[in-house]
C-alpha cells in the first residue's frame, strides 16, 4: 500500500478485529498486530475502535488513518 501512495499519501479505512485464524473471509487481527504491520511505513494518526459500526459489526472494527512516512 505504501508503494501505491504518493509521498504525502494517506491510507484510511476500516479493518476487522475478528479472529484472524478463520478459514474464510472476513479475516482480522488485533490493534497491536495492525500497529506492528503498518508502523514501519506509516505514521499512525488514528487506530481505534469504530464508534459508529452497524450493530452486527459493533466491537469488531477499527478505523485507521495512516500517513505515509
């Protein structure tokens, strides 16, 4: 993702925090795992639980906003 962004690019979106060992999508991870994956290439501006998830996904999503280093 870092390679696709220009030098001042921002990556924003929603990631799942459900069990990453599922055999089918959607796959997920923990906030700590996402931090370790993205921190080498991005400045983490936001990485927190979504406050406005739909009921079926409440407490299963995190909002991300990362700036390319």
